[in-house]
C-alpha cells in the first residue's frame, strides 16, 4: 500500500527539523503543508532572534529597576532630619550668658576690672585715710562675696541644664540610629557636636566664674596684707 503525499511531506519536515547544522547548511529541507512552505533553518533563526530580543528586554527592565532603586536611595540621602535641638541648645547658652552678665560689682569686662582694682585693691586705696581704708576693705569683701555668689549661680544654672541636655542626647542618638539617608545621619551628627559645644561653653562659664571668685579672694587677701603693713607703719610712726 502506497503512502499518501501528505505523509511523505510530514516525514520530510520531521527529518529536516531533527537534522544537524551541517545538514541544514548543506541542503536545507523545505516542506509544504496545506500550501504553506516551512523552512526549518529560517524557523530556527527566528527562534534565536526572538530569544535575543527577550534577553535585551529583560536587561532593559533590570536597568530601569536599578535606576529606580538609585533614585529612591538618592531621595533618602536628601531627606532632612525631622528633629532639631537647636532651639533648646540656644536657650541653654543664652541662659548661661545671662548669668554671666548678671555678675555683681566687678563684671566680666577688662575695663571694669581695671577700674575696680585701681579704686580698691592697690595704690591710694591702701594708703588713704583710716575711713577710706575701712571703706575699701569693706568694698573688697563685698566683691569677693558677690563673686562667690555669682559662681554658685552659674554652677546651679549649668546643673539645671543637665536634664534638658539628657533629653537632647537621647533624641539625637535615636534620630541618628534611625536615619534613612546620609543627610539625616550628617545632620544628627552635627547636632550632637553642637550639643557638645554647648556643654563645653557651660564648662567654660563655670571655670570662668569660679576663677573670678578665686582671683578676687586672692586679691582681697593681698590687699589686706598690704593694708596691714601700712597700718603697722603708721603705728610705729606715731610712737
């Protein structure tokens, strides 16, 4: 029994599709089914082209995803820190400066210090009349008492700042640990540095106030010693 022509064409197409590259190149097989010509070599080329096109599309999708991720990261890096301790720090510094500005009798001013020392601590102040010497001695005592009181006020103000400082540290450390970008982390670090500067300013104020009190007390003792010598000289002269 003879095979029909359609069976022969299908068999030829199957053999052509399974043939090796050399067979395809040397003698490309053509099949015609229902009036449509099938070229296995052209079909394989189309498949390869479609695969390459799909790969290019996948690569473009990955590039777009990477660009989107990069933009999101840039957005996070540009995000500003939602918290700020600047006002609290400025208020603490202003309070300390106010306490220093309220210094009694001899202020933290070079001209004021010079005038007070010329008036009560040296020269004619130690060799005037008995009444003037008594008045100057009382003035020096009041300078020392006022300076020690000022130092204690400054110290009390700085101690009072510790509670606010602790809250600021906690808030800034939390903000730094939860920073979502480089800008937020940098801003948190800058505010921590500002807080440290404020603490150094408080420490400087305390040292200055304490040093002022100590210096005035030392000056009072020196003036009292000089005044005592003058009184002794006058006593011997009277004899």
